[in-house]
């Protein structure tokens, strides 16, 4: 073995695939019983509808290198993501756009009028100086829209004061003074034609790659455990960085998600793939209806699969999904970064390994960079 990759999500598989193609023997271990990390999907047995077990994953990128790379393993449908939000029993288009603004204010503003109105309502904070999610949110869309669509949803999603959340969490979402309600601004967007798992399996399908599932890096009874391997074989670790160091610098805050999945006796439950629930009166953040991700597929016409998504703080035993990133977390992260730099023979990557809110294309892009800059010559 020339390289051990811990974790078979997009980051780990990209590293494994690059190394394998360069002639290196790679072993990928994952403590779960399937590959793909949180991008894994499977057919719901009763309906055959592809369900993203760990929440909806929508692929999008403007990075041409990443786009060229991912197309080696799958083609993409022309799916374009749109999201709606249920606020006080009324449905509005997201991200905030002219349609949302006019519906909310019961008006027919043109772009300039809407811009002027929002500028006035956003006056209390300057977008460039905004220090946290609340200031940034208000500076972008004004207080009334912020309080309707962002404040309570964010409280459910993060359970952290909005003044302690980083501004970048909200800058992910565009604000548009047109009726364009595409969720993403990227050049390329789509869903893997044969599904996520087929894509992930294609990445791992190389004679130089061996995948071992149900294999925990921290389980000292299995041979490829941390104590036995580090220092003897190069390692790329994509699990939680605090876990790797046995929480020596304290625990980093993560959000985890709980899902309630249901098969319903109707061909269409909500008419769209993702409906957010803005208010604190509804305990879940959103409902996914998976059939709408693949309108081109021949799914049953009389049944549908929905999934309600709930968010809460992650304990050590929970699956970490989102780094919370409070100022305290960022301080701990700096301490962990110091530790990772001194950990010779191990590179840390991916959402969990770097404690960063990475989308799939970013995880793949940063894995390609790690391969090119740090691994390809030394391995
Ligand atoms: O109705 C909303 C939507 C978002 N937000 C705030 O904006 C932040 C970012 O929103 P995203 O939709 O980008 O958050 P997610 O990471 O949960 O989104 C995930 O689910 C989306 C599904 O619609 C997309 O797939 C997206 O790429 C994927 O990261 C949220 O945390 C929240 O603080 C709101 O307040 N209200």
C-alpha cells in the first residue's frame, strides 16, 4: 500500500482516484457500511425513488477543472435547483428575488424601486463591514425580509445566536432584483444521471483502489488503525479533525441532522423538490420530495417519498454535518491547525477534516489541489 485514505466521501475518493491513476496502490477505509460519505444515495425499496440518505445534494460548480474531472465518472441531467419557502402559510420563491419582494410587500416594484426600498430597510448595517450573520443578512435584504425568511429558519438550523454565526453562511445565498429564482449562480449544474452512488462507485472503480467498509480508523482491533499506521504509510484523513486528536483542544461545534422519511400515497406531495419552512412554529427546517430531482425518470405515479429535515447540535456519537464556526470554534480550530501541521505523514482534508462548510464541488476542487501541490510528487 502506498497511501491510506480515511473516509470515502468526495474528498477521499478524489485523492484515491488521482493516486490510483498515477500508479499508486491505495486503500480507502470507511467506518460506514457504504461508500460516499454524506453524498450516498439509494433507491427507496417500495418506490425505487432515489433518496439522498443524508439530505439533498445538488451538484453545481463554476470551476472548469472540477467540471471536467467529475464528467469522467458520470454525466449530469439538466436539473436546475429551485427552493420555495413557506412563511405563515404562504409560499414564496427563494433566494430573495423580485418575486419574493413583490409578494411580501404586496407590490409591483420594478428592480430600481425594489433596490431603493431594500437599501432603506437595510440602512442600519453596511454590508462590507458586517461582522456576523445577522448584520450581513439585514444589510443585504433589510430587516423585514430578514425577520421573515432568515431569522427563525436560521435559529432552527443553527440554534446559535445569529450574532455569533459567520457572515459567510448567509452570503452563500444570492439576492436578485429580477424574477430569476435559480438557487445557484454557477455555470454548471445538474444531478448525476445514474445517481450519486453510481458516480461514487465509478470513482472508486480502479484496480489500484481497495475499499474496506465497516472499518473504523480509531478501532485498534482492526489492522489499519491510527496507532498502527501513522508514520508507516502516508495517510489522508477526512474525518473530524477534533476526533483525530482525541479532542485535545476541546470539541469543535457541529450541527447534525435528523430525517423523517415517509412514503405517501400520492404522485406529488408539494410540487417541488425542496420546501423550506421559515417559521419557528414548524419544528423542521424543510421537506425534500425526491421524485422532483429526477423528472426524467419513470417513477411510480401514485406514490412519492418525502423527508422532513430537523437540525440539532451534534454530540460525539452523532454524524457531524455543518461546522458551527462560532468565534470560540475558530480559536480551537487554529489550535488544531497547529497540530495538523506537526502531524507528519498525515494530510487533513474535506468538510470534517478542515472544519469548513464545503460544498461537493469545493471538496473535489480542494482534493485536486492537495493532490497536485502536496501529494503527487512526494508519494
Ligand atoms: O429559507 C432559508 C434558507 C437559508 N437560510 C439561511 O442561509 C443559510 C445557507 O442556506 P443554504 O440553503 O445554502 O444551506 P444548506 O447548506 O442547508 O443548503 C444545502 O441544501 C440546499 C438545498 O436546497 C442546497 O442543496 C445547498 O447547496 C446545500 O448546501 C442557512 O444555514 C440559513 O442560515 C435561511 O435563513 N432561510
